[in-house]
């Protein structure tokens, strides 16, 4: 890793949405700080030193863009011996997740409330053993496809921090996202091991609000499983 600080990046996703409820503001004020990983942001760690994983108990998993947090909390509750990091820049989604964490009482979750690329910068090599990408921002316009997660900028960084055998799951309802995923993920070091359409989700899958919206609007889910070489 270079000693020079990494350059600042452009970030194109949403940070804030509709006005938060009073309870959600309380969650952010009271709960976000203790669950936030230190040493990830560029202000907190300008030299991009490798993150100390002393907080990890058991295997380390990651969910990229956890939305409202229902899948993340579900996985944490099902797998209490695993440590899971959720990375999400959208404040409203973070607030929803914090409420779900309170309700479920899970204690094996940590958060990076920002750009997942900053997290990739400081994670040690081969530290992750499972990664989830559920209903990512589709960036439907052709000129915006380079902003999708399934591009070399993200995937090469993901490959560095995933151990051999790591399972990488992708769920989407956008056919062109499936196309790009199948084209871009294998060259980054992952083999496709399973592909399924509607009704073929993983045994431990929890359908998210985004999937339910897709189904209401007539779009079919697609589930892809890759394994790190």
C-alpha cells in the first residue's frame, strides 16, 4: 500500500432522502457512533493505514449497500458467531437499520456509513469470507454504467479483501445488471457457481423491500452466486 494518501473520489449516490422521524434522529444520535468502524474515513485515517480487526469475532462478512437493513439484521441474527459489516452512505437507510438493530438486539454488526471504496482501502488482504450485494443502484443510463458496483474499480478492490473460497452473492431485478455482472465479475477473480431466477433465492434469503417493490412492478428477481478463486 502506498504511503501517499489516496486521492479523493467522486461519489454519485444519494446521501439523504425524506425528512427523518424523531425516533430515527434519536437512533442516529445515540446508536450510530458506537457501531461505526473507526479508521475508515479519509478524515479519520488520511494515510489509509490498514484497519485493526480486533473487533472481529468469527468469520467476517460484508453487505454492500444494505438499504433498509432488513437483510443485514436477518443475517446477523441467524449467524451470531459471525461478524458482519454493513456499508451504506444513505442516511435514511442507516436510520432504519439502527431501529431494526434495537428491535432485534443483535450485537455482531458494525457499520461504515459511507462509500464502500473507503472501506476497501483499509481492510486487510483476504479478510472477508462472504459478501452480499442486494439490489444495488442500477444506474440504468448507459453513460452511467461505469458507476455500478460490478465494474473493475470496485471488483478488483473486492477481490483483494476476499479470501479464496469467499461467496459473493448478487441479487438484482435489472436484466442489464445481470449481463454486466456476468461479464465483469469472473475476470476479477470469481467463478460463477449458481444462477437462478425468481423462486431460486438462497435458503437463508430474506426478501427485502426493494425486491418486494420489484415484484409489485412486474420485474423478476435474479440471483447470482460467485466463489473467489
